[in-house]
């Protein structure tokens, strides 16, 4: 609903969307089908991953279409059905495609956002609000890039430091000896680090159906927030319930919030790590589509003399050798891209976590992570409050639109009745 207020919805899934053909005809459709009309070795790893979410590319091309001012709107009353993963293997394969596709498509959108201002014909007011959405999306990409580090830091400060400093209000840790605390902290840190490394190694080149990832991630809750921190926490979590209540969909949040929080470590650590480990895999990942190879025309047989058959065989062997060379070079380039980006992603997360742990120490009080936790909670609270404001504005605009349509409907009905009355009073052929 927030994106609908701005006029640009970053993703419009095919099963849930309807487009004006006039809006997508031409360049948007050409961009949408580019992955089918362009050989994979010409697309490259970046565009190959980007076109795993081709619907997101279509949305941006629709918004930035030259000389046009098309927008996208969310229709709350629309209903659609879709298939969902039925087991962990299918979930990992699906999320790998979704996470990689959405990330690279969003990066593509951010890098090409200038087209909205230079090519499209949107009004200045619309472009101003789209600029706000651009800042929101950019910040969202930055936070998602270091999401594993943030998850570890929250766990580290709330669980480990809280355990050492006797900050747990629901477990009496003050009676545990300092030596036992140090051992427990080392064991927990070892388990957490080992679990992440296991996920990293298992995700490198393995299919979900060939491995069974069973990782237990420990979460903690800090119980000694002060009043301001408590307000930030309530703002972070309470907006989901408030927004769903405003949309009359509270039962969905109530019935799924606990399960979502329980699965959050899996989504952050397992699925995110597996996705970055398989950037070279461009297969669909679901519905039995496990190969990224194209389905080109097959060579058929034919009749001819012996010399023609030999020449055809040599030509076929040369063609296959050339295709094998291109495929080998493409796979090597994709794997280099995967390795380079994966290493950079790991270094960014490790460097960020190490920097926060080393620098965020209050020398006067000895407290650790206080500034980071406040910054993180306030950042999440601001993001959620922005979403809440967008949700409220969407409801307000929808209400105004319904009133406008009712007024228009009433005016049209009056005009139709008046026209019918005039026709009844003046039969055909009568000149008024």
C-alpha cells in the first residue's frame, strides 16, 4: 500500500496483476522477454540474476517509459490463488530465485532511476514523491546487504552481553560463576559461527534436495529497556498489528506473527546465505524446473549420400564444440561473479560486525552496544512508521476514490435517466 501511494509498485506478480496493453506494448515487453530472446552468455551474471524477477523489470520499465506517465496501483479487494512450497527443499529453491532476482532487479532500478526524471512525463509532484521512494528503496537495499551482521549483533548484545552483565530479567544469571559464563559464551559463539560456516559450505553448489540443513539459531530478548527504547520497540512491532487492523485484516497477523518470528532466523541466515552462494544458478528452482539451459531447436535427421553425411557430422561436431566452449566460459564467468560477490558480501558483514563490537563501548560505564541497539531500533521504527503512514494514506485515497466513483455513478445515472426521459417524450424522427 505504501508503494501504491507513490505510484510505483516494485513487483507485480503475474498471477496477481493486470496491465493495460497500451502501457506495456513495445519497449517494456521487449525488456520483459529479454531473457528469452538473448543468449545467456550475452546477458551475463548480473542481468541473468536480474531477470529471475522479470516482473520487477517490467514494473520499472512501465514507470520510466519515455514520454509517458504510467503508474501502478494496489487493489485491495483483488483475490488470486497461487502455488506455495510444500516442504523445506521447495522453499529454499524458491527463495533462492526470489531473493537473488529481487536484489539485482532492485539494484538495477536504483542505478537507472534517473530515467524517471529524464525520460518519463510524470508531473513534478509525482517525481518529488518518487524521489522519496528512491531514498527509501536505497536505504532498504543497504540494510538488507548487512542483514546477517545486524542479526548477529542483536543476538550478540541481547544474549551474550546480557548474559555476562546479568541483564536477563527472566533468568537469574547473577548466581552463575564468571568462569561458567565465559564457557557458555564461548560455546554459544562457536555454535553460531559453526552453523553459519556449515550453511556457507553446504550452499556452495549444492541443490536443496541433496542436503538437509538443520541449523538451530538462538534468539534472546533484552528485558531492561528504558522507556524510550520500549517506545521504539513497540513502534517497530506494533505497527504491523495497527496497519492490519486498519485494513480489517488483523486475523492474518494474529495467526501468523508467532510463526513468522520463529522462522525469522531461518529466513535471515539459511535462505539468505544459500541465495548468495548460488548466484551462478539461474534455474527456476520450482515446479521441476531445475535447469537454466535453453530449449533451442533440435537438429533433425535427413537423407543424403556418404560425403554429405560426413560433412554434416563435421559441422555438427564443430557446432557442439563451439557451444561447449561458450557454455564452459559462461559457467566460469558466472562462478567468478558468484565468488567475487560472495566474498565481498561476507567481508562487508564481518567488517561491519567487527567494527561495531570494537568501537561501540562506553568507557565510562563499560556498556557495550548501547548506541548500536538504539540506532537499529530507531531505524526499524522509522521504516515501519513510514510504511504505516503509507498504509493510512492508501486507505484515505481509496476512500476518497470510492466517494468520487459513487458521485460519478450517481451523476451518470441521472444523465442516463434524463436522456431516456427525453427520448420517451420525443419519439424518433421528432425534431426538437
